[in-house]
């Protein structure tokens, strides 16, 4: 009995020892192990292995640049292309700044007066501020929906702005101030378009609204590091270009500046396109992207995933601001065809009204209603022959093209299976809605 009891006690202690954890690790949301500790029954936890300087540097870089709750797999690829385009912009900015200073007369024999240079700089700043206010008023509501194209548009604006600045010392003297102000306006457009699109991209990276601040801060940290690297490269490039320019004729200097600008701009455009091309946004965002998804769904019966949509929808092109569903456009059609559109409005029973070429959402329309309206608009696309029908026949033909509940349900099920956010609006967040009434 004593032997059996002793064996029981030994087995119990062994079982307890095996059941207790021997190590504890500190991890963050993306699975990165920060520290690992050995746990003893009698001693305080002891840290196990530092991993060396390289491992410590890797952890520090991860902590600085990678959000702790990151779930999007394309984050690393996107940021690598982002760094490449930042470096090209920094180098071109150095060329442009040098050209502007030369246009102001610094380093030349016919230097401008301090008052003239001050007036030019104030006019430059004022034109940029006014353009920024106007662009924010007109563009801000649409930036989230078509973030990739708005970001690409902003980068093209900054390319054009730097070209204007580089051209200032070589253009006629009376064109110096207009070119300087044009560059400021284009940079303001870039600030609004790219800034708003970057906010939408940061929201995409964030796992929840609580993580948005961290994602935005670490994205800015990557921009700061690439900016520092660009400053160093810019300094070396500026010195080299200036040294060669002193021994060259004015025409050769201009050709060298424009040639270097062309190479760096090509790098910038390619980097921007490749980076945005891998951005798999899980919002449909705008009617154009909606059409691309529905086209694929009608061909295959399956909605493309956000990553597949990123490849199907080109980055280059005019951004979509949802103009097809603007009430003002619908009302213009109503003025041209009052009897027919009025009959279609009277026959509409949902949260939207559709006629060939135009769709208008009514007050209270949900994202599902938006998708139904856009499906209805697709069915009526190109049906200009309907405008020749009598008002009652017109309304009946329009109503017959409306998608049924099953069709909308089938599309929604395919979108949900592909990973899209069905609660996100397809049209701009503050898009106007029609209110129909007698007063």
C-alpha cells in the first residue's frame, strides 16, 4: 500500500509539472513575440535569450513601422513602393527648389529685389491656400470611395507641379509668377486628393476604428524615414548637378535638369501605380468598381475578391464621384421629359428612382438600396428607345427592368462571400438624396 501511495504521489507531481506552462511570451496583435520568459515553480520569471542586435533591430523596426493589429497581407508591398515614390519626389523637389531659387535671381547677376521675391512667395502661398479650400469643398466627399484613383491623381498633380517649378528659370520672365502659382495650386490639389485617399487607405489597414491612430502614425513614420533618406540623396544630387552646371551652357543645364526629372518622374509613376495596384480595398466604393464586380459576377456566378478586383480595376483613369446617381442630373432629365419621368417616379415603390441613364436615391436609402439602384441603372443602360414611349408605357418598361429581391440577395451573398463590407456606401457619404413631397 505504501509503495502504491508513493507511486501515486510521484505521478501526481509529474502530471502537475507537465500541466504547468514552462514559458510565457509577450506578444502583440500581429503575433510578434516581444519577450520570452522561463517560468519556475520557485523562482521569479527569467527572461530567455535576447536574440542579438539584429533581432533587436528587427523588433524595433516592426514596432516603429508595422501596426500591431495589422491584418492586410499587402501592407509590406504597398509600403515598399510608397518609399520608392517618396524618394523620387524628394530628389525632384530638390531640383525644383533649386530652379525656383534661380528664377528668383539667387546666384545670378540680375537678382530680384527682396520685395519682389517676397511678393512672389506670398502670391504662391495664397494661390495654394485658395486652391486647397476649393478642392476640399468639391472633392472631399468622393475621396474615400475611389481612393486608389484619387491618390494616383494627386501624385500626377505633384509631378506637374514640380515640372512647373523646374521650368521657372528657363521661361520668359513674365511667366515666372504664373508658373510658381500654378505649381502651388497643383500641390494643393495633391494635398487634398492624396491626403484624403491616404486616410481611406489607413482606415483599410486598421483592424478597427480604435487602431486608426496607430496605423496613421506608423504610416507617417515610414514617410519620415523615406524623407530623411531622400534628403541625403537630394543633397548629393544637388551638389553634383550644380558642379556640372557651372561648367555647362545654360541650354545643357536645362536639358540635364529635365532629363533627370523625366527619369525620376517615370520611377515615381511606376512606383505609385504598382503600390496602388496591390491595394485590396474591401469596399466597393464607387459605381465603376461596382460595375467591374457585377460584370465578373454575371460571367462566372462568383464575385471577385478584393485582391482580384484590385487587378481588374485599373489605377490610372478618371476618378468616379458617383455622378450617375446625383439628384441634380436626375432632375435635369425630369425637366427635359417631365411627363415620362413623373410617371416613373409615381410608379417607383422603393428607396430610389431610375430612368435610362440616371438614378436618384430617395431619403433613407440604405447601402442595399444603392446596390439595387445601380443594378437597375445597368439594366436601363443604353435604352434610349424608351424615351419615345408614352408616359405610362415608359414607366411600365422602367419598372420591368428593376432587379428582383432574389437578384439583389444573390449579389449580396456573393459579395459577402468574397469579403466585401456590405455596410459601406457605394456612393459618396454625403451624396444628396431626393425628398418627394407636396410642400
